[in-house]
């Protein structure tokens, strides 16, 4: 029997409010990911770096508290490699981590 692991997605205001409890809810949780599209809609903000900084920071705190990885939202603007680099560097500086390797 294989050991099933979880990557939980946080994409609502309620999820953000309960992020630490969610991160610690199961020992099988390896990581969290920010669901920025739904999160920005729920928070009524633009889906960009500054408006989601609080959400990102709160998820960094939750993941670190649980000792799990945090992945940021996928960068979808494939025509902007410099934007990808800036956002990836910002996420890394803030505390997002790379996924664990099996």
C-alpha cells in the first residue's frame, strides 16, 4: 500500500483564516499552495503581488509552523520570463519553498 501525501490548496478567505490549523491537520500533508485566482476573487482584490502579499505571508507562517513546504501560485504569463523571475525571487525571499522530492 502506498503512502498517500497531501498538497492542500488555500484559495478562500476562510481557508486563509484557518491556514495554520489546515497545515497541521494531517501528518500526511507535505505542502500548501496558494490558489491566487480564487483567493483574489474572495478577497475582492487584484491578482498581483502587492494585493496578495498578506495572503502569501500568512501562508508562509502557516507552512513554517507546520514544517511543510509552501508553493506559490503558478506563473501563467509565458510571454514574460522576466516577470516570472521577479515573482519567483520574491516568493523565495518571502519564504516559499520548493516541493519535497520523493
